[in-house]
């Protein structure tokens, strides 16, 4: 969900970078991304951890974790991670499958036969949001009834005994109800409270010793406080849902560094067997053959041509984003203490791009050249020494005239930045965003190893 927020004066507080192993220029860029995002969004604080090469290379906290009394955020503070908790529940189910205690293909009727169509729904469908059970909490706020305690059984009685929203496996629809059922299945199979089972069997093996169960009580005063905002008004302390309401769907709170440790365990495949990680990270296909863009407790997709395993999270007072790039051995964690805002996702995306840009030693020179060529084309000029034979052939008399006639009247760009780069066909592909007051353009270039351009194509931004 994205809402417009009024910018307000915010005294930013900083903690020292913990074991920073990134180049100073990249650290400065991450600082700028975070501080600018806080100023623009009005989010009180953000805690960040970056993984590269399978280790935490950057960790930093910004802003105020609590407004009254004013308390600077630190890296040791825990934040609610919301639905990112679902990945831990999914890992628990996969672990139990490895131990022969259950199967992803078990019918729900084996555990809760009185739920709607339990004979037709599998644990895999619950984990992948393809079961058809209606979501009991799609709202971005806490309803009055949720201020009182409940139990997983009451949630199942209230929502998992209704008619399904669709036939199992036919559609994808996010459902917290499915994960409440998953948590109840884990407890029934193990005979242990969910959080205790996760602590011993999932969290501790990943190096997470200080996670907190916010389904039982609000975070202590030593941690971040969650906030909410009504339209463009001031920040208010967010209400705490009563015990039992979030359970396996969103119960975990932890530091950014601890969530990064989890990401490292995923990158290293240190907790589960390779087949289990494959199941978790593989897109579930619907009955009609369409992809769901979701695995088991994870969104699966790509960002600028890179494979991405990700999840965002929201719980009253907190939003979070966790993005893992398995093929690049990298991850970005962003935790914030305000609900119903996109700041964490925006920050994570910008940091990921900065991280990958830093691995491209020639990005700066390429940007300067791309911008100079754009200026030349606006004025009907071209330096053909910069292009390959194919690139020069593309810029025919007609092409040069059309570039000058259509781009020249736009004037000088207000912004010209690289969005992505990758290797393809023995060349380096780079995409750029070119900003003007009333429109945006995309530019895609392909450069040969000797630097000459095989392609330089400008088009309207999508």
C-alpha cells in the first residue's frame, strides 16, 4: 500500500556502522538513500543490514525508534517483521517433512478434518496461498475485535469453515488464515508451542538467539516502538493486537542483523536439505498453468534480470522488506517502525541497486558517455567512433532525424540515472531512466568488451 505523507522536520539520529565492509562510497550512498527516504516518507526510523559474499557487510540504524521519550534507533533494537515470519513457518514445515513427520502433500483433513473442504486442500496449498481460504486480516489496521485475545482455533472456526473463495489450486490469493492453520498443524505434529519450536529448530540453527514473539506481548521498551498515521496527520503509537491474532502469520520480531543471518542460512542452505530450499523457492503453478509468483512462504521473481527471493511484512506499527539474491550471494534487509507505508520496499530496492552498481567499476564513465551521446542526438549529432558497425547502421539518416526532432524539444534532462546492468551475449547491458518535468524516458545500451556501443535505444518509459 502506498499513501502520500506530509514531510516534516525530523532530527535524524545515527549509530555507528557495524563492521562495515563496503567501500566508503557505497556506504555513503546507502546513508543518503536511508536518510532521504526518512525525510520524504516521515517514517520515524529504519534499521538496515546488507549481505554480500554471504556475510553481513553493512548494518546501520537511523532515526528515532521511540518518539516519547526520544530514543535513537540502534542496531540492537528489534522490529516486527510481519509476514516475513511466514518464511520461518514454511521452513518449519519443510524441516518436519525431512524428518518424516508430515508431507507437503498431506491433506488438511489429516489434521483438521472439520475445516471447509479439508479433504481437497494440501499443506503445500496453505503455504503457497492457493488453498482458497478467505484471509481473516487483509486490512492495514487493527479492528476493534482484534484488541481482545483470541486463539488459532477461533480464527479457524471463524474463517476456515466458510465457503472457499475459489477451488484449491485454481487461483493465488494472499491468506493469513492459511498460515494460522499451518501454525496449528506444526503445534499438533510437534506437541510444542509454535514459537518454542521455531526458536530451537529454526531460529537458533540460523544464528538467531534474540527473536521475540509479539503475538504474546508488545516489544519491550528497549526495542523499537511501532507507529501509525491517519492521512497526513502526526504519528501516533500503533495499537497492539490482542494475543493469538497473528500467530504463524506474523508473530516474529528481530533485529535487521538477525534477519540477515537468516538470509545467510538461506544462501548457504545450512538449515534444510537442497530439495527443501528448491521447494521453498520454486514458483507454484496454478491448475491453468499460470504462475503464482510465489513459492512456499516466499515471493519468487526477478529484479533487473536477477533472481529474487523476497517477502515484505506489515504488522501494526511496523513494515519490513527482505530481499535475497541467491545467484549474487547477496541480500538486503530493511525494517521500519511505521505501518501502511512503502518506505522499506523503496529503500531496499535502492540499496540493492547501489550494491550491484558498486560491482560495476565502469558505471560512472558509462553514465557520462550515455548522457553526452543523448545531448548529441538531441542536437542531430553523433560521434560514430563510439559505436560498432551495427550500432552505426542503426543510426541511419531517418533515425538521427527522428531522435533530434523528438528529443530536442524536451530540453535538458532533470535526471539521468542507471537503473540496472548485467552481462548478456558477451556484452554489458545497462538501462537508464531519463527524467524531464512532464515525462520519463528509458534508455538501453549494450557495450562490447572494447567499450564500443552495439546498441543505444531511447523509448518512452513504461
